[in-house]
């Protein structure tokens, strides 16, 4: 489900996959049948309430055009795009919520190219300007399981504090071969950190965790003056800490890491096929976790899924003979 939520475009097959796989609603995903877009005050208010709840929480997606049964996607329920246009939805959202939420994306999907058979995918970001109020209700909402529920007073206060705190995230990862010698292949690892909030962040740190450590011949850092630290957790995992070298300002994106990983050529295929890069970003009293499976070229978001992927990609040292790391 994470793959669907992080997509940049959507197609008919993406929507059908949700139904065929019986995707479940969650704190990040909500299905709505076509009737949810009726032009009544009640339905307009419900739209504004649900969108504001996602923005006040961790962001997510609302799909108008899928019926659900017990919170599971069950069938298509097409929206008439002639009556309920993208512009109409945008107007309801903008007029029904205060403050305005920036960064909302609406994707109209026309099945068979027919505007009468439309599905709308609305992607709402986690807002650093929260809380956002549903105007008609004069209530702040948040997501809880499958629902939009009123926020408690302390939650509203905490949400206001988002504006006063940095809001960092891991936006991308780069892992590539940079040198290919007769016996050794050198890879470079780095990640991009973005400040989605309004306040400068002076100090932050990224921990990279590399699996199947015994396949690695050596490690180095570029530039050398950056004070990385390397700690073998055991013979199968290593922690490489990469500290910040400059403040990161609001809406700025900076690269961190630049770790050179050297692998003997005979181990490269095995190393790449089983590589899981586990990342934890620390700033203030907050953390963000994300992992990347190189061979599958996909991100892994939850801690349970990350740990499962690392376990599945564990190479048996006894199959190869031990090649100790030289750091």
C-alpha cells in the first residue's frame, strides 16, 4: 500500500489493483463511493472534514469512486466528471477549510476515456501549517484508524507547535557504482534530507545501517573532513552515522552521507541483490525511519517491514568464507 500512496501518477490499473487485492482503508487511505460527492451542504462539509483530518495528521489519500465493504475496497462507483469537476472539488476544499492547505493534488482518472466514468484520487500532504479547521463545523479533525475524529484540546495545541518546529524528512536516496577496478567495485551512498517546516534546523544526524557487512571490503567517507562514525553492530550489520555540517532552512534540501563502500568483485552480485539500506534521521526529539531495497528498487516504510526485509536478505557467511571489513 505504501507504493500506491507514494506514486506520482495513477492509472486505471492502479485503481483496479486496489479492488482486486482487497486493499484496506487505513490512517493514510480512505475509499468513498460516488454518492459522497453529492452537492449538498452535508456532503460538502464531509469532504472538507476528511481532507482537513488527513492534513492535520500524517497526510494520505482519499479516493472518490471506490465503494468499500467493512473498510475493504469492493467495487468501482464512478463519479460523473461533468457534474463533479476537479475545479469544483478544489473550490469545496479551499472554501471549507481554514487555513488553506498547500500541496493538495487531485488526479482525475477517466475509465475508457469516458468523463462519466471518473475516479478522483486526492492526495493530501502532512501539513506543517496545521491545524486546519473545518469551517462549517468549527472543529479541528484528525485521522484515527478509518475515521476522521475531532481533535482533543491538547492535540490542537500540539498541532499549532508544528509551525514552530523543523519538520525534516528523507526525500531520496542515491546508491551507485562510481569506480570499477579489476578486483574492487566502489559504490557511493548518500541521501537527501528536506526541511518541510518553517523553522531552520541547526543540528540533525542520519544513521545508515548496512546489512551483510562481511561482504564489504572497506569503507571511506567523502569529504574526509566530515566526522562520520562507523560501528559494527555484529558481523552482519554496521551503523554509519553521518552528522549535519550546516543548518537546513525551510523548504531547503541537502545531501548527507557520501559514504564509499568497497566490495570485492566476486561478491558484488550477491551484495547488490541482498542490500537493504536502513536509514534513521534524528532531529530535535523526533525521528524518521525509511529503508531502501536496492535490488527491488523500492522504499520500505514500517519498522516491521524493514526488519522482515533485512531478515529475508541475510546471506549466510558460511557459504562464502569470511572476508573481514577493514575500516
